[in-house]
């Protein structure tokens, strides 16, 4: 009886062990099937098909490494680390400076740029107006510059603009492009990884068709790499060298700093003085213009006088004979001649 019980217990244990091993093997088969389901239904037969399968596993539709890939995670981690280490900020400014000594102001601009290690990207300098200067009229000149200054000296230069003259305004701007910069950088690293894989595939390609297809994809990837590298280079230039748009204007006197509070009589006095100054400038410029153009004025006056005299003579003749028609005047002349002939006969 005891032997039967032991035998039945042993049989149950063996059956339970068999069932556990069957479940484990079934689970292993499910995992293997789940992994293999990501692959094509048929095994790739050519080098090109192998390449497409490998790239489909690691790259999305846009050619960038998928978010779950090791390459993408590495690039994102490195980008995040670099982003914390250094920020990418673009500084720029727009300013206007008034100067009484224009020529010296131009030289001072170039000297200031050289002192801070920058360079003049563009300059538009206007000289004296010959037409106005030859007639003694006032000519106020101006110049505009686009300056590129190392970012570490940006604040020093903007605060030193008062050395050139009076500064009516100086506006500074900043743009943080850290996120855009490292996003472009991570995308370029992913493209470089894809480029390396395509180069490996190209080296072991067996057919001309595979080589041409891989070469086409490689060309597209390299184009994207060059485009992203160009964007990074442009960011680096703007971050390293700030941009200052400077306008230098020649003035006779600096713009007065506005007083915070002016009384009614002070405002009236300032307005009256400005009006007198404007009237004086008008008469001074007008007299200078008349004297410098006196020969031309005399010539024009003589011509106008001749035209007026001729017009008056023509009008006088028209008014004298305007009462009779031409037929009446002709009959009158004939009658006059007949009378003269009759007097001779008598």
C-alpha cells in the first residue's frame, strides 16, 4: 500500500516537472518569435536588403536615429551635458552717436574696433555735398557701420561709445540659442553614425545595384551633414562675435538732454529761441544763395523784362486797330488814296 502511494506521488511530481519545462520552452519560443517578428517575413538575400533591415531597426522615417536607439540616447545625453556646461547666446546692439568733429569720429570708430579685437563687416560713409559746399551752404554728413566684436568685449564697447560723441540711444539685445544649437549638433551626430554604417555596407556590397542604392543614400546623408554643419558654423560665428549696428551723425550741436521738469515760461523761452535761430538760419542761407547766384538772377531778370516789353507793344498795337476789321481798314486806305489823287488833279 505504501509502495503504491510513493509511486503515485512520484508520478505526480514528474508530471508537474514536465509541465514546468513545457511552459518555459513555450515562453522562450514566444520571446524568440516576438524578436523575429520585427524582421521581414523572408530572410534577406542581397546586401541591399540586409542594409534596409538594419537601418529600419535603428532609424526612423526621417533618417535620424530612433528615440529608443543607443546612438540617439548617447547623442541626447552628450547634448544635455554640453548644454549645461556652456550656453549659446547671441548679443547684438543698435546705437547712434552724434559728433561735432566728423572726420575724427570716423577714425575713432576704426580705432575702437581695433582696440577690442573686432572688425568692420560693412561701412557706408557719406562725404561732403559738393553742390551745397560750393555755394557755402551747410552740409551735415553721416556714416553707418556694422561692427563685429568678440562677445567678451561687447559690454565694454557699448559703454565706450560715449568716447565718440553724444549717444542719443543704444539698444542691446540677446538671443539664447542653446537648445537650437545642441539639437542641430545631436542630429548631425546621428547622421554621421548613419554615414559610417552606409560606408561599411558600401565596402562589402556585392552587386552594382546595391552599390548604387547605397551611394544614393550616402549622398543624401552627407548633404544633410553639410547643411547642419553650416548651421552650427553660423551659430558659432554669431555667438563668438557680437554685432553692433552703429550710426555716426555729424551735428552742429549735441542734442540736449531733456530736463525732467520744465516750467511753462521755460518751455516758451526754449521754443522762442529755437524759432529765432531757425529764422536767422533761413535769412542767412537765403542771402548767401542770392549773392552766389547773382549773375544767373540778372540774366533771368533781363530776359523777363524783354518778354514783358514785347508783350506790351503787341498788346498796344492790337488795341489800336482792334475797333475796325481788316476789310474796313482796307476800304479806309483806298478812300484815303482816292482823296489824295483827287487833290492832285484839282
